[in-house]
C-alpha cells in the first residue's frame, strides 16, 4: 500500500542532510524500534542522523542500535525532524524543541488521534504499529534496510501487536514481517530477549499484582496498581512493569484490564487493555488520553489511591451490557 504522503516524505528525506528522529515519553518497543529502524536505514542512505531519546529503558536494550540513542541537545538544529509513534506535541516532552527548530518536520503514527503538528503526516490508524508503517514505507519507496534496521522494526511490530495476536496484525502486517525477515530481521533474537529472558523478580512482581487485583462487573473488569514501593522492592523499572497489564487482560473471564501506575505523588498513569470487543480508547479519551480500541492510556493528576477510587467508580457505573453485548457475536 502506498500512502499519499510517501513521495513527498521521500523527497523531504533526500533533500535533508541532518536528521533527528524521536518519539514519545515512556518509550515502548514500537517507539524505539521506529526510531532505530528508521534511523539506521537513513544512515545507510548517507544521512547524518541523530536517534534521540532521553530515556533508555534497559529491557529494550536488545533492539539493534540501542547504544546509538542520544539525549536531546537543545543547541542542535536539523534540516528534518521526524517524530514517530505519537501524534501530539505534549508527549514529545524535551524533544519538542527539536520539532520547533527544524526546517521541516514529518510524522509517522498509527494512533487514532493526531493533532497535525508536523509539516508532513503519515497516519495509518489500522496499522498494527508505527514500525509496520515505516517498514512499508521504506520498502515501497526503495530504501535499503540493513539487517539491524529490519530487526529493530520487526521488534516494534512484534511487541505492539502482542506477537501478532491483536486484530490489527492482519495479512499486510504478516507479509511485512516476512519481508523484514527476507532483509535479515532476526525473529529468534527478538523472541529470546523479549519473551524468553524474563527475570524471576519480574515474575514474582506480576504474581503479586494479580493476587491483589480488584475484580468488578462479575469478573469482566480487573483493576490493579503499581506503586513506587513495588518498583523498589522488586528492583524493576516502570517500563518493565508495564507488561503486567497484558497478564491481567489474559485472565479467564476478563474483558477489560486497567493498570494504575504511580508516577508521582499527584500523578497516576493508566494502561488499559481489552480482550475482544470493548473500546478502551473511549475510556482513555474520557480521561484526556487516547490510543487504540484494545490498547489505550491516560494520565490522571491524582494520587494512586484517589485514581484507583476514580476508576473503580467509573467501571462500577458502567452498564454490564457494555461488557457482555458481544458475547454471541
């Protein structure tokens, strides 16, 4: 599939000499895979590329090019700034200064809402991941993909599609994954480090979270919290803790999982997942966030206990029919 913006994006890339690529705060595999996969490919083209992020989560350090990530340098300007895996300025945080100072800006994004802050925007809502979009773009437009770039993009597709289990991982996604493998992507490397190298302390943490979780609406909704004390006790980062929301969603009978993460005394971040049909994107939007139908998030300016109370009340007030109406579909 060729997106209408791709020829113009290709032209902007070829015209630029210096390029910066960055993504959202609290980066996941799709965010870093997009930065590194695209960055390594554009370097192979002969461009001067800075792959920028102030956060370097250790659980994603297996992604090729990870050691190439550099922090934001507010004194540097670029011909082209590329923001990936988000559609708003706010979540760029420190990288927003690079957007402001660049001669041209472009955006690759697969989220449902995009605020249009860049000169060129490639938003494909039905894509499994931003890495899928970038892989499709690079192949369609004839760019070379070094094997390290192909593996980085494969990692982003794999993690954001939950190993190709989500509905968004359709035939096009699987074909692109195969195309990346043809170009040297190493699935075994991704699977080993993402799914087969879990620390025992992380397993213990996930078990503790499940044990103290709250079940609502006849077990169709589950809520749980992750506190700063948890992170300290189990010696994990919030990025590593994020995966527990999928564990909650996978429990028998659960349709919606809500994980509340204590990120400050007066701030709690929500991670929302649904299993089959319920739109957690609408829940996130109600609290100023966004995302996808089955995976979304938001930030509450509330301490964790008040946030838990707020979300408990929200789901208790929900019509049970909304969580059961598609049982026979």
